């Protein structure tokens, strides 16, 4: 489940239990920390990006996230692909995504 439906449901619960003010407080508590952690260091991003330790950290995190995603895909695929037809659908979907990615990379926006 992505964060948007979860947030909408949480907002709905707060609106029903504590009214509009509670829903506003829950909205601020949900989004303000992420906003501040993004906006406050923004002027320093270029300086931080040149730091070798930060580059190595980002490279390691990227590898870990890709590994976690591949692991999740393998688990989901092993439970979802149950016959020839679902395997064919999976292969066609992957090929379609690769084609779209290649096609869109040629376009300039």
C-alpha cells in the first residue's frame, strides 16, 4: 500500500474522531517533518553532494534498495506466475516496459 491511500484513510479517521482541527493537526504531523527535512538542507545539497562519504552512502543505499526491490519482485512473481498464461503476461509486460523506457528516453521534453 502506498502512502497516499494510507494518508487519506488516516485523515478520514481523524476527521471523524477529533473533527477538523484534529485532521489538520494530523496533516501537519504527517507532512511537516518531511517538508522540513527537504527544504531546510536544500541550499546545501550541492556542497553535500560533493562529499565522498555521502556519495558512498548514497551508492550503498541505492544498491540495498535495488536488492530489496528485486527480492520483493522474485517473491511476488513466484506466487503470481502459476501457469503458462501468467508467465506470458509477465514476459510481455516486462518487454513492454523496456520498450516504453527505450522509446521515452529518445524523446526530449
